[in-house]
C-alpha cells in the first residue's frame, strides 16, 4: 500500500509532525516549505487538508502537537513519519538543539525502536550530504 492510500488521518499525522520539526527552530525556511509542499502533493491531499497545512506554515502559527498514542498508525507508517521528519530537520542544513530534542520526543511519541531511530538518523544525515 502506498502512503497516498493511507487514511487521511495518517497523512495529517505525518504532516503535523513534519511541520512541528520545521517550526522547532522558530521559523520555516523556503527549503522546508518546499519539502512539505512536495509531500502534500505526493500524498494527494484534498483542499481542506492543504488549507490546514498552509495554516500551520504561517508565521506565528502554533507549533502542531506531536502525535498522541491513540493516533498512531501501523509501525511502518510511524517509522516513515519519523524518517520524513528527520529529513525536514536536515532540510535547512542545520540541526539545532530544539530540532534534535523535538525529533527525540517524536521518536518516543511514535513508540519507535531505538535501533530504527539510529538507522533513520544515519540515513537522513547521509542523504543530506549528497
């Protein structure tokens, strides 16, 4: 099943997590916005969901909350959410302490295994070095 076939709630869990990571340093830079827009397109969001994402990206908008355990989709989807959030953290080329702390909280909120978190960090770092 592709990510676009996941229920809308799973897609918004992904996007809220990505926006939270992008906003962790206090601003959303153009690279982060472009990455989020690419994911929105890939996920084939409807107009209402796109409007929700746009509102989350506005300057001064509150940082979205990390997923609640009751919102958690299948493990593979949670791991994908985390991997995409890490890519968002690396998008501007700098991982600050707030982003690092938020990604750690996200891994905990998504109930990911430590070995998977470690691999995701390594892959995100490798991909951004290219």
